[in-house]
């Protein structure tokens, strides 16, 4: 009797929103349908697991009703998933940067005067902890190379050419496919350009 009374209350509350398919209702509908089919359950089997009617499961999966908190919990229990999984995708407005091949914004750094090109491949607005990917191209065999120091870490992945890269007291001969992860506080930078042009991806993180 208790389950029937609870279902009656859910039905009464949810029926008042019939015909209103907002963004959240559509997301819940899609998640319930996804997890039900992923578990190999029919609508009738899910209805049995949750103590709801098959008609109610159908309304939920077609976004024809708004679920109460009680109904959401019963669905999650029946599907054996956390309640939060039913809202996955609800908060999708996140910043992203897409950069086409050969594009990206050129930036001037201390190495620019020595023939180094720095092309920033993307930034996220308002994120102080975001990665900073930069495509570095070295085309000048000058004997003068700036050394860099900055907070955080940096990852370098060699794409073309050959160079000796220094970090603190250590030197690394880098060729295509080689990588180096370093502490940005240590002085680092190219020491010798052995095969030009040189291109590598530098990803800094604070």
C-alpha cells in the first residue's frame, strides 16, 4: 500500500507538468533511456524495479513529465546508478578553444628576437589553472638563447629537427618523438640547435 500511495503522489505532482518538456526533462529522459537499455531492461522491468507504472516510465523517457526528487531517487535505485548520473550533460556551457592547422595567435617573447616563433594554440578565459599549449618554431642558429623560468610545470614534445635542451644543470638531446616534463622554476631552454627547422609543442601548466 505504501508504494502505491507514493506512486499516486508522484503521479499527481508530475502530471501537473505534463506537456512541458524543458531542457532538464529531456536530459533526464535521455539518461533514463540510456541506462535502461544499457542494462538490458524493458520499460516494464524498470517499472517493476522502481514501483512505478510502465506508463510513468514512458512519460519520463519521452520528457512528458517533470520528475519529483522521490521519483529520481527511485529511478536511480532501479538503474543502480547515482542520482547525479541522471543529470549528466545538464551543465554543458563550458569554454573551449578550437584551433585549425597553421592558425593560433603569434605571441612575442624573449626568444622572438633570436628567430624563435611562438604560436599559442588556445586559451580558456578566466581560468588561471588552464594549460597553455604553444607551438614553438626555431629557425635561427644564433648562439644566444634565452632561458625561461616560470611557476608550475611544462611539457615539451619534439615534432621536427634536433636540439640540445637544457634544464638546470642537465642537458637533453631531443629529436622527433622525444618528450620532456620539467619543473618550470628551473632555468630551461634550447642550448644548441643541431638540425633546423625545429618545431616542438610546449604545454605549460600552473
